[in-house]
C-alpha cells in the first residue's frame, strides 16, 4: 500500500493532457501519482515525483487556472504549474 492520503480527478487548463486522470497523493512513499482508468480498469500509472517534498496530505486543483496545490505534513503548500516562455 502507498498509504494514499488524497485523490482528485484532474480537470483544468494548466495540464490539459491530464484531464480525466486521477491524481493520488501518498504518505508512505511521498509521491504524486497520475492514474489513467477506462471504465473500472487501470490502464496506466505514472509517478510524477517521489521523495521530494515529504508526506503529502492533500491535493487541490485551482478551478480557474488548473494549477495544482499540495499540502505536506510540515504545513508547506506546493504549487505545480507549467513554465511558460513568453516572447515579447
């Protein structure tokens, strides 16, 4: 068991390719996982990161932007977003 602590189905603009995928946070291996399902079958599991920010307690997706916020055991809040290069 990964000791899952929170789960959400992603729906947002920031990581459009993740839409309709489950995002699961883990206490045991301190990971964020992306799960692709079809019906009730697991098709693919990707570990986004592991052992980097500590034990992840909660996950939220900001509705307007699709940015992802993670809350750790230490009370830290982490924001996930894509780097955007702007040309002027």
